[in-house]
């Protein structure tokens, strides 16, 4: 009994240290998305083309019938050139990638795509940044996996690496294609 | 002395600068002050330990404008806060609400205080009659005299 009193604080300390140590391994930058299993928020964005209203833009209602990726990017984003080859590979493998150019001037977005290539099946320009707030975006790049019914099923914060694509997102896309 | 007083006065007058730009502010001072109060409680999700009121990040500016827009639309403070929470989760509240997963955070310190208090009480009660009650022996008294 006497000994227990001396051991208890040590047990308490080890417990607390373990709890806090686990906390250190968590990345506070990765906020869980509020949108998982919820419909994509409504948006109707202009395009980035050198045309009145930027040409054909991107509307949330078009996210139906097939699973799609929605990539939020910008020409000013440091990690986007690094992610770009992966997006091109995804598009080449036959999975549709749509884009939102976030807080980016359309001419800058166009210059980026002219330089690095354009893997996107459709593009909307969110220069005011309101749609990004509706999506809960905290930084670029971020990518949403949207299922056949227009619901968000997964959110990738930061660039998609080849490993994340092969290991997580591609299997999910294949599963979503198989869903009714 | 005068220089020191000037320094002290300077430090006292220095207040933390807010990131709110004049062109963001609302014309109505009452609405603007509500916007400031709400903004101080909302976390900037880019630079996570600053409020959007303090942060110069572009996303924080967008959120400040959004808060002001919602206020001019006639929303209450709680509705504006809920609007942001619906998009970014409870994490954006610098003062997290009392809920299941935050219970430890809110109750923890009080629980530790109460447990510690009970411990101290038990320890006090179990201690044998304290040594202070027994008078000093002659040897001790002599030693004390020698020391003083």
C-alpha cells in the first residue's frame, strides 16, 4: 500500500508522457474535412480561358454519374509543380481530374498550364476564394474525391504523391466506379 | 530616469497590431466591433495559432470579409460562427465548445486540482501528531541557545 503511493505518480507520468508523445506524431495542419460523405457545396465558377467570363467554367452540378477528382491549385502554390506530373499520370490512366484555380489570376493559371501541361478535364477560376472557403480549403494543393452521386468521399491535403495515388486514391476511385 | 519612463510609456502604448485593413471595415461601428469580436475567436487555418483578426494570410483576409458579409446580411454572431464551423469544423474556434472529445480539456485541470486536494487532506489526516507539539528536550534547548 505504501509502495503504491510512490508508484502511482510514476504511472501517471508515464501515461501522460505517452499521451503527449502520441500527440507529437499527429500533424495539426491536417484538418479533417467537414465534407466527407456530404454533397459537394454548390458552385458555378467561370473558366480561365482568354474569353468573356473565361469561357466554359466549372459547376458543382456536373459532378454526377462518374467519380471524379477535384484538385484545388494555384500558379503561386509551391507544391503544385511537384504534384503536376502525378495529375498528368492520373489523367493518362483514365481518371478524370477537374481543377479549381484558387486566388489565381486567369492569365497566371493559363501560363502555368502552358508551361507544365494540362491534365484537367475542366477548370474553374475561384479568384475571390469563396468557393474554396465553402470547400473548407486550408491551402493548395488539396484534392477531393467526389463519387457518382456528387458526394465528397476523401480529401487529400497537400500534393498527391505517386505512393498516395497508388496506395489510397486509385483503389478508392476503382471502388467508387464499381458502386451503383 | 526620464529615458526609462519614456521607454515604459512607449511599451505601454504599443498594442498588438490587428491585420484588419481600413478598406475591409464596415461603415457601421457597432457591426464592425461585432466583426472584430467574432474574428478574434476564429483561428486562421493557415497559420494555426493566430486568429483571423491577427493574421495577414490571404485566407484570413477572405474569412474576415466573409464574417463581415454575413453580419451585413443580418446574421447573429452565433450564426456567423456556425457558418464558418460548418466549413472548417470546431477546430477554427480558438475556444473549443464543451463536447465529448473536449471534455478532458475542460474538466481535466479541475479534476487534477480536486484529486490533489483529496490527496493532501488524506495525507494531513494520517500524519501522526506533529513534532511541533512535543516540547524540546534539554539537549535540544541547549543546542538552540548555543546557536542563537
